[in-house]
C-alpha cells in the first residue's frame, strides 16, 4: 500500500456567504427564540447542543418534521444510550 500523506492544515473547499438563508440558521433562530438565547454561530449551537442534549434532539425532531408511528414523549438520556453499548 502507499504511504500516508501528511494532510497538514485542512482546506476550506466551500463556505456559504449568506448563512442567514440556511436551514441551520433557521434552526438556530428557533432555539434562540424558544430558549431566550443569543446564539450566533454553528459553534455556539454546537456548544448548546452538547450541554442540552435532550432539548437539542427534541427540537431537531420537531424542526426536521420527523415522523414515527407514535410521537415521542421524551428524549432518552445520553447515559441510557451509553449503557446500551
């Protein structure tokens, strides 16, 4: 097999110049409005999602329009999922 190449610094291939037109921006605004926050970036949203796992996944479920045979009643805690591994 060939040698592994040193990738060095990552290269940005594309960046949206109008983030306010994206679904992520709409989702971020929904989170800000509902939870009275002032998140501004993807990194802000990510940090909030890690600290608020159940709220994040509940909001994701609603925002994306996910459907199931029965609606969810609560989001399982991360500890439950880790215990299943």
